[in-house]
């Protein structure tokens, strides 16, 4: 494992541990994306449909990848849901690299928002 990968995994573990203190259990990647989506929607926790939960995770993915210029916020619809557009393609990567890239972007998101 490279030093960069090791650092990302260390920071990822710390982020999850911090969230465990807040939520009482250690969230996985999908749960963290869901939480980011809720935060970006800005309506608080409510009962979301399965489709809305998927949309929230999509919003979160776009938001975190917007930190590197892959997406940008295009508009917010009349119901308050953000819509992103792809600005440049995310580089092709195998699953392990995709996982690491997503974790890095999530860590950056929380570093910038200082939520956890």
C-alpha cells in the first residue's frame, strides 16, 4: 500500500470513528454518502423514499466530485433539490482506485465543511 493510500485509509478510519461518536454506529461508504446528500439538500432528516435515497447519494457523489471540478451545480429545482452537470469525465479507474478516490473526496468534503 502506498503512503498516500495508507494516509487516506487512516483519515477515513478517523472520519468514521468521529461519526460513530455522533451517530452511535460506524457508517459505511453508502451511509456517509446518504448523510452528505441530506446535508446538501438542507431539509433535515425525514422519511425518504427509496428513489429519494438514491437521489441523495447521487447528489452527494456529484457534490464531493465537484471539489475537483468533475461536476458543477447547475441549478436547484423548485422543491429545493440540487442538480449537477458533468464538467469533465472522472478518470477511468479500477474498483479499488474508485473507492480510494471517492474516500479522498469525502474526506476533503468534511475537511472543508468542518462538520466532523
